[in-house]
C-alpha cells in the first residue's frame, strides 16, 4: 500500500490505542509523548476516540483510559484461534511420533467440538473427521477431561443439561454414577480412556489447562484390535499426550504471564527476607 492510500489520522489513533493498552491510564501529554505527535493532535485523537466510546476521560482529571469496547476489535480473533496456532505444530510432531490420529477439542454448550486434528496425516485413522465435528460431551474423552477440572457448579450445570438433551435412542448412555466414576478417574489418573463396542477405534484423552482453568482436551484415537495392551496406553501414550498438553499450555501467553508473575513474587519474598536478615 502506498502512502497516498493510507489514512494517517487512523494510524495515529491506532497508535494511541496501542499506547494506552500497553501503558494504562495516561494524560494527553503522556499520549502525545508516547506516540510522538503534538499535544493538540493527541487531544483531538483522544476526543474522537472518546466520542466513539473507545476511551473514557476520568471525572475531574485529565486522565484517559480504554473502555471495554476496545475488546470488540479483537472479536474476530478468539483465544481459541491463538490456541490452535500454538498447538498445530505440536500436534503434528506428536502424531509423527505416535502414528495415531490426534485431535484438540473444546467445549461448546453440551458438545465437544474438534478445533484441530491430524486425521488426514495419519494413515492409521479409520475415519477422518473434519474440523468442526462435534460429539456430546458425555460421550467424549475430552469432555470428561474438561468436566473433571470445572468448578462443581459449572460441572453440575453442564452435566444436567447434557443428560436432558441426551438422545434416548443412542447406543451408549451414561448415568450419573458412571459419569462420576469417569470424572474421578480423570482426577486420579490424569487421563480418560473410553472404548465403545460399536466403534472400531478407542479413545485416550488428557485435559488441556490454561492458567489452571480447563479449556478442552487432547485425544488420541487408536484401532482397538491392534492395541489391546492397556498398560502401554497408560505407561507410554498417556504420558506423551500429557506432555503435549503441557507444551501447548506453556507456549500460551496466559501461562507465560502467570509464570512471570510468580517469579516476581518469589523474587519479592527473597528480597524481603534478605533485607530482614
């Protein structure tokens, strides 16, 4: 794009939003200095942004701050998109190592939805599911991995809704005691293992957590007739999937920020201890 096609005032307004996002509340003078424009220009930019609802001027002060309306600018780029970007090469690497198809699923209502998978890269996949395919949460290994790490209130709400919406003619249905046993199994073992008689593939899933909160799960599908050794599932495949989930989480900005905050807190404690001694 040539300079004649650019809207310079828009570029300056975007720079002002970026500055406020990075620096927090600021005066006109601080914004002017931060984005290197005259103070009069910074004032007009902030007044325009305020008139559109993107910034607020604090009462009885000359300080401006961003409003929640700015978040809508990122509505087309959800956290899940970033998660998928991070996970894509890691899932591909794990699939090459393990051979079996691997997928990442996140919740949507009472379903688990495939957001990313390696079905078309795995010669061992009997069925190749597309991104966007969904499965009832109570029939999904990823679903139980997610439910196990929800708060009790969240879990009860989802399970109750899922049971109400369950197809009474479905070949498999779980009652509450079975559901609880599966959830308890995830909490004790760190994974969920499901096999259904009417499917040739089995499923091994692990939770995907970001900053301690569940966001979904990662599942490996395998051919039941070729992998009857459940010890191998527990001792080889489950740990590899758990490592994969950790690698995805550790590369996410939420984890990076949380780690940095924890390091700063520890450093502060150590500093106080040294000063006290």
